[in-house]
């Protein structure tokens, strides 16, 4: 079917942010390592420095390679503006410290990424910012917490590592009634599977380290939203300095050109692997929003175009079984990462929630015997056979 208006997400993954007439006709965005950009006319220099005309000044602020990456993600998330960071955590901390002041209140959920949870528990309270973390699936409770008044509602969906799904549209509506800004971490879903801004969020962020880059060779973070909000966050980052490196931006840009192909494959494999594990006698539970049995399957169907490449499961033998199972996997790195072309597996104890104490993990409802499995782009049959031979 011919595409009349907006190009499809695959076309955007390849072309967005990349002009046809780049430097010296280069078909690929060059890596501009230069820290500073020179001018021959002081008036033009001043106009660029004051943002009256386009032009780069200093790479902590803006850089041509970094800008191309920011544009690609911005267009894929359907946003007015975007700005990038040295890592996903740099994005999250810069967003929160831009939006929140002493005395403010933020509402979020218990199941956010481990580092984000640390910000909530350890760092924000030091600045007299009140944090209320609700049970992730309990929409009524979250709405009640929002109704008490807050400046920010912070969501992450699907969640890490138990793949809960939060209804973004429903909670964004509640947050806007009290004038709060809605922030959504879209790392797990990617813009291929979900666009939080279209569902009512004000800001969408990514750990670009994961699916956007997709090759586990570059750290990065990004936030997209309205010009006004992104300008405030950009200003904070420009001064605090967590800028994305041009070489990392180049690797992320290159990785993104195949984002739609990787996600399509990972969606499909994860679904089949989840179905396989769900019927295996040694597996006590599978967490995957694509399964009919998943408690949030209906919400996931409504707000996602695909259910993603992340799943987790529990073995009947508990942590002891996990310890023998994991090293038997032939096609999985046992590592603290996700969203790459290779399959990656590990328990949350050593990966996403390594920063948390056993008590904190228990409070977040993360079983110690859980295995997080990030499906790569290998052949589905090979991954299933690998799991089969490794399972007890
Ligand atoms: C990895 C991750 C982060 C943090 O990103 P870094 O690039 O490692 O700083 C934040 N949110 C989610 C959901 C993640 O998976």
C-alpha cells in the first residue's frame, strides 16, 4: 500500500535525521570529533551562539553527529524536540532534576529500572523531593496518589524485569488533571512497538544503549517531547555536562537503521519462546505481555504494536536451578545488558537490580529465582532448542 503522508517506521529508521547532502556528499553521517566550531565573522558567531541561526559552537552543547541521532529518534517518536545524553541514567537524572524542586512530589511505581529506583529512594529525598512509589499494576492506587497532587508522574512500561504493563493513556489523563508532567521510559518497547507521546505522555525517554543502538557497543540516552520542556532539560544538561559522545552517537545511528527489522524478529521470537516456556514442566511461571494469560495482556494489545523482545521466567528449582541452567545456554551472553542482537540472560540479582538489597527486591516483587531473557536476532528454532537442552 503506498504511504501517502508520514513515512513508515522502517523508512524513518533508515532515513530520518540523515540528509541526502551531507558533508562532501558522504552517504553516511560523519563522526565529527571536533569539540569546538570556528567562525570567521563575529556577528554570525554571536547569532549562532544565541541560537538565532543554526550552527554548532561547542560539543558539550550540540554536535552535528549527535544532532543526527537526536533527529532520528525525535522523528520516530513523533516529537517536536529531542536532546541526548551520555547514558540512559544521565537522561533520567537530568529530566528529574530539571523538573523537580524541593517540596515537590513525584509519583511512580515500584518496578522501575534499578538505577531509576535508586534515584527515587536515595537521591531525590536528599533534595526534599517527596517520592511515592505505588504498586505497579494497581491503577486505582496510582490514580489516588496522583490525585493528592504531584509535579511529575514517572512511568516505565513494560517494566523491568517482570514485564508488567501500565496504561499510559489512563494515567496521563489523571496526571494532567492535577497539572503534572508525564514522563515515560520507552526503552523496552522502542518506538517500533509503542509511542508514549501519542498515548498522552509529555516526555518519552530511552536508554539508547539497549534496543536503539542494538549492538551493545555504545552507551547513550535520549528524551523527546515539546520544544518548551526539552529546552529546559537541554539547558540543564548543557550546564551539568552529561553530553553524548559523537562516536557513540555514530554507533547508535548505525544501529538504528535496522531497528525495525530487529524488533520485528525479536517480537516474533519472544512470543514463540514464551509459548514454549509456558508449557515446559520445569518452568513455574513466564512473564510476557504477549501471552493471553498475562494479567495486562488487554492493555498491552491496546497500546503496543508488538509485545517486545524481553521476557522473564522462573524455574521450579529456584535459584539453585538458575545457577546450573544459565551456564548451559549456548546462545546467550550471561551479562547485565539487554536489547542487543545477541540473546542475553541473567538473574535480576546481578543485572537490572544489582543496586538493590534483597529486601528492596522483595518489596518490588522480584523473585530471587527469576531469569531475565533478552531475545536476540538468532533463528527462533535455535534459541528454543538451546533453552530445551539447558532446562533441567
Ligand atoms: C538500561 C536501562 C536504563 C539505564 O540506561 P543506561 O544507558 O544503562 O544508563 C534505564 N531504563 C531502562 C528500562 C533500562 O533498561
